[in-house]
């Protein structure tokens, strides 16, 4: 009995240690977001884990309502970048999931297009810069540069391989007997897909959509190249937070980072009952 208990205790200690190491950057960002400027500029012995004088000035600053004299006014607030990220990431996820789910179901059930999986994954094999140069030229010709819909479209295209491969795995693991029984009873293939298959795939759809959304939400390179000012996203806007007086605005960046973490966390909480089942879908299939 002693050895199993010792092993279990050691395992829990390792898990707690790994969790603590993972949470340190998050806790540091949360602490930095509420520190006044002298505290997040401090170094050495003056540096503290928790703010001595908590303040909301960093949040007021990125939204253009700060009255502090220590930092210059921003030429634009964080409202438009937050809206841009929400629109482009959400619509891009919708495009990728609709196209990827449709293609995955067709290939899984009908087996046509044997080269399609390889063709889709090739979209991710090229270096991003090699792909983005011709995309920039096409987007400029179509007047899609610096627009949220242009960003959403390329997000949908770039994350399509992930949506396709995830959903194909889920469809392959799903028993076909239920669909075949419905077809025998007279249901059309489209009705079977909408009324039987998709409801059974709610958990895999939720987990795949969350994964694709996080990829789109956290993108920096594509948004940097395809937006200039009007529709920059949160990562691009965060990189521009600096001042000639204070240098890098770490407090403001931490405040914006805390706000940027909210949508993925909220989505994860909303679909948590589907998330574990979706991630383990087919794991026990013999």
C-alpha cells in the first residue's frame, strides 16, 4: 500500500507544480494590469508580485479615458481592434467550420477525392510569408486590405485544414449504422445529415470550433500584413502600445491581454460540457 500511495502523492505534486508554472505568466499579467505606472516600471527590489496601489488606469488608458499625465494620449483606442478581432475571428471560424465539416463528411462517407486531405494540409506546409505575399497582392486588387471581412475570409481559408482534419477524424469514428437505418426508412441523405448526424456531433463540433477560434483570435502575422489602421486586431494593436516617455506600456498591454483572454475562456466555459466529450470522441472505440 505504501508504494501506490507514494506514487500517487508524487503524481499530484508534479501536477500541482506544472499547474503553478503554467499559471505564473497569467497571474503576472493580471497583477501588471492593475499596477500604476511607477510599479510596473520598477526593477530589482522595488518589483512586487502584487500591486501596492491597485488602479484601473491601464484599462482607462486603452479605452481613451485616462487622466494620467505620465503617458501620452493614444491616437486610437482599443475598441475598434477588439471589434475587429471579434468579427474576423468569429466569421473566419464559421467559414472554416462550414466548409471543413461539409468536406470532411463527404470524404468520410463517400470516399471520393482521395487527394483532398493532402491538398488541404499543403495549405499549412508553406512558410506563412511565402503565402502571404501573393495574398496581399490579391487582397489589394479586390479592395479587401484593411477590412474585417477580408481578414475573416483569409482566416477561414487558413484554418480550413484544421477544421477538416478534426471533423474527418470525428466522422470516421462515428458509427454509420444509425445513418444507414435512417436511409432505409426513407430519409434523404441531406435530412440524415441535418437531423441525425449533426446533432450527434455537437461535442466534436464545439471542440473543433473552439480550437479554430483560438487560432484565429491569436493570429498576429496575417493581421499585421493585411491591416494598416482601420481594422487592426488586438495582437497588432498591442504591439503598437509604446510611448516616447515611458517606452513599452507594459501595464496597458497587460490590461489588453486580460481583456483578450476573456472570449476564449467564456467560450470554453459555455461549451465545457461538450468539450471533454468532443476531445475524447472515439477514444474508446474498439
